[in-house]
């Protein structure tokens, strides 16, 4: 039985959420990662540092990372600067 949700590799980038890494001072000279994008199918793409190996040994009991998943870290200021994401 398949998983209830699968990422669509054909989805395109629709719009950036919040401000770019360059605007926020999270990159030195080019608008490179990190970034948050809404895809044209409504899903989201997060571009950041892959720290899966660093976090795997200390995940909470109810958290798992499968072989095709990664733990991606982005700066707090980037998520907070995205007004399109509700803040809890």
C-alpha cells in the first residue's frame, strides 16, 4: 500500500514565501539557499542545510526519517519573515 501523500517531482516553483536569503543577510553575495517556495500544486519546497545525519540519533520518539527524506534546517529569521505562513 502506498503512502497517503507523495511529493510530485513535476511540480514547478510558483512563488517565494517571505524574503530572499540575500535580503535577510543569510548569504554573502548571491541569492543562494536557504529559501522557502510554494509549488504550483500547493506543496512547499524548503531549501536549506541537510543535517539529517546530525539529528538522526536524537529524534523524538514519534519522529522518523525514511530513506527518501531529509531533515532540512533553515534560519529562524527566514520562516518568521514569511507572512504567508501563519505564526503560532
